């Protein structure tokens, strides 16, 4: 009985946080609302017995991505007036997308009321069950080759990003590590001897 109550509580907070993301004027407030939304989503994943997805959501998105976004937002000089002007310009497109999403949710609820559900209601897992272990077993047995292909693609993306960053451009100042290591103190410091001057 407590699980449905917790689900509706956290789902309600999630909806309110999501509305705060798209309505808040301050970009930092939007990012903080998104952190709250991610946290409540992780709790809902926990209620659905998907511990791995919940922990991954907290570690990857809340712990890494959102910290990076907050750092970028605080370091950039964002003009809030310009953001307010663009909010009303994209309002019709946002309203259209919201109506499409609401229609899709309504269709799903309507189909479920017709009794056309194809998936059975999940039963509680036995004591000691770990979906993390099951996920690892599937990744390294049944889906080993797709998992390795995805890892290679990510590695290629990392190498490509580093290559694009390290390419030579006109006017770019780069460090010469060899010259920095081989430098001598005499090349950098010059001691000048001068006579002491008396105060007036």
C-alpha cells in the first residue's frame, strides 16, 4: 500500500520540477529544477526495482552532467532579458509538442481500459534478486558483441574529439613541453646588482 502512495508523491514532485525547468527564468534555477526531476526519477526507478538505472541516473546525470551544466551556466554571462524574449516566440511549438504528448498518454490509458494489454503485471522479485547482476549477465553473454561495438564507437568518438581539439589553427598558442622541461634557471632569472639608495 505504501508503494503506490510513494509513487504518486514522487511523480507529483517530478511533474512540478519538470514544469519548473521550462518556466523558470533563471538558467541556474532551471538546472536545479532538473536536478530535482532527476532525483525523483531515480526514486521511481527504485520503486520499480530497477536499482541499477536509479544509481546510474544519480551518478551520471546528477553527479556529473548537471554539475558540468551548472559550472558552465555560472561561468557564462547569460543575458536573461534575451531569454525572456525568446520564450514567447517558441511557445506555440512547445504547446503543440505538449498536446501531442498528452494525446499519446491518453491513448495509452484508453487502450489499457480496453483490456488490450500485452505485458503481464510484473510480480515482486524473490529475496536476494539483483537486476544489476542480471543486466551484467545479459551484457556479457547474449549482448556481448553489440556491447563491444558500442564501446568501440564511443572510443572512436573520444579519439575524434581529442583530435579535433588538438589540431593546429592560425594564431593558436600551444605549450612546448620539451622546451619547458629543458629550460634552465639562468634563462629565466637575471639577478641585477645595484647600489643601495638612501631614503630622503
